[in-house]
């Protein structure tokens, strides 16, 4: 990890894609897939829980194509299938045959898609405030995907993400705003989920038949006060996934791993230890 830029970890080039990723710890592997907020990186999303998870597991956390410090060649088409190909290519390159996945929001949809396409590779899945089935886009998510850079807009978004408004500090606003205007970050972000943004939800959704075919254990963690991905979405997913357990988190918004870090880690640790 870079001493000056903690978001920058290791680097590997696969099929012309320069992937920035973090790789810590030893033991059974867990892949962390971040969400889709402006200025997001794997480190920004997981910085509070990655070091603790790495005390008992090997934890891999990449910047997905289109986000952070991962760079793709001109003309690269982002799609759920290509994001899954990035995941599998990275884990192959690291020599990791089987792994569990923790996916946040957008990352949950990629976790589900990976589990659907490569059931022999994925042992367990944790979904946190996840998309992955069709639902009407929320006003909060529409604002997230429609972000136009300014400090005021970033302050509004962080306020939407968080239930506890004390999280919305000047330092965090500045950090995420600066990340959102770095190099070509906003240009790449704007291309990911154009209007009408409902198409982004539908693109990331799996069919009911695909969800019913996912047989590995799935834990769904979701803040009841989530204004980005409504709690109802995890209820829908839990009803369609045959081996799923729903963990509602009270007084919590979209950032369970930040607002309820210890509760989140407790759920994940217990889940990963079950029948390990």
C-alpha cells in the first residue's frame, strides 16, 4: 500500500486492464467488492473493516473497472459479465481457487452474478445494502448516480448514505469530493449509469430463476433506514435466494460497515466460521 495514497495497493495487468487491488492476511480468502458512489475506491469503502478481516482471512479488495485506480483500455465495455471476468481473472492470477465474497450495493450484484456464473468457485456470499433484483430506482440512488461534482452535492450525498448525520464531517466531504474530481474519475463515473438510470438497476439484476439457482449460503445485511437501496430490496432477495439469512440493522443507513462496524464484523465473522 502506498504511504502517500492509501487507496493505492498492488497492481496487476490482465487482458489490458490495469487493476489496483489490496491483498492482506492469510487463510480462507474473502473478496470485497465496493459500491458505486462517486469517488469510491476499494480502500474508501472497506478501510474500517479490511484490516480486521485480514487478521483471520486473506482479504482481496480490488477497484472495479470504471472506479478508483483501475484503468481499462479505450473502448472497454463495462457490464456485469465483464466485471465478473475481472473478478475471476484476478483471483486466478492470485492462485485463489475458492473464495467467499462480501459485496456492497453495486458490489453485491457482482457478487451474486459471480456466484451464479461460477458456483464452484464461490463458497459464501455476504450482501450489504445490495442490488441484484429489479425494483424502482430510489430518489437516493438516482442522486448518487446523477452526481455532478461540487462540495455541496457531495455533502448531500453523504447525508443520504448515512443515518447518523455526525458522520457528515467537513473532512469526509472534502476527501470524497477530491476523489470524485481526480483525473478522469467523473468522466468515467458519468458513463457507468446514464439516464434513464432505471436501466442500471435492470442491468445489474439477476432473473428470479438465476437467484433461485444460487445454492451457497448468503447473508444479507441491510440498514433499515437505507435511503439509497431500500431495505425492501434485501427482503425480496432473501425470499428468492434458497439459502439466505436476512440481518436487519436498526438505526443505520447505507454504510453498515461504517455506521455499525462492530455489528457488521460480528455478523460476518460468525457467518464465515459456520461450517468452515
